[in-house]
C-alpha cells in the first residue's frame, strides 16, 4: 500500500512539473502516468482540478479538444426576451 502511494505521489509531482513548464498536458499522458486504480475518483478529480487551477491546459490527444472540466458544462445566463 505504501509503495503505491509513493509511486502515485512521484507521478503527480512529475506531471505537475511538466505541466507547469510546458503549460499543457494531454489526457493520455495523465492516464498513462496514473492508470485506473492508482487514484480514487475524488483524487483523480482533484488532480485535474488542480492542474486547471495552475493554468495547465489539458488536451485530448485524439480529438484535440481542451478539457475545461465543469466550466464547459456551466449553464449560460438566461437571456431576456
């Protein structure tokens, strides 16, 4: 268990360093560094949230789309008629 946490910490630290340096990461890079089962759903959400908060752009390598997280799904302000 302790070994898994250590590897996860190092992987997250490396991702942050790369993301801050380059200003972007791909979803595929993140998922390769931290495959399913490495983090809980809450930890994974916090990782993506923290990267976005640090102004690291998260891009899907396959589609080229930028992952804006919940902001992409935010409802628009109601329009007056």
